[in-house]
């Protein structure tokens, strides 16, 4: 009885996790105006990716550098003052800092293609790290 309930719970949990891993696939439609519009969206997305300064990877790298700098300062001050080191590097790293970045080039691209009349199909893919 307990085994079957555990299986049901695990199955529901697995389905919920898989549902969160969807990724849009964009297919341009057949009309020339829609293809031109989609091409314009692709150009805008490439330009966005080039100028984006606050994306997930850069934010995480900056967050790690800042944490390392602050930890090294704490370590040095504690060593100079003869104090016990009570903190580690993770004490200075905020994992939630980069959850919301200002660059969302992919989302802008999807919205642009949808405004052109394109269809966005979803498929399962692993969720992003940030």
C-alpha cells in the first residue's frame, strides 16, 4: 500500500519537473512578409546578445568575484587581528542575486516572432541554471 502511494507521488513529482523543462521552438511561416519579419527578429536578437551586459553568465561571474574579494578581505582582517575564521566563501555568495537579469533576448525574440504571426512550439529541455 505504502509502496504504491510512493510510486504515485514520485510519478506526479516527475511529471511536474518535466513540465517545467519546456523550451520554445520557433518555426517561421510560409508567407514572405512573415519570413522577412522573422529575419528582422533574428537580427534584433543577435544585436541584443552582443550588447547585453547583465545576462546570467556575466552576473554569476561578477557575483562570484565580489564574494571572493569580500571573503579575502574578511580572511585578511581576521588573520591580522588573530581572530578565528568563522565564515567561508559561501557566506559571501548570494545564489539568488542573479535570478532576475535585465537581459532577456530570448524572450524578446519569441515575442517578436509571435507578433509576426509565427508559431512557437514547445519541447522539453533542461531548465536554465540562473
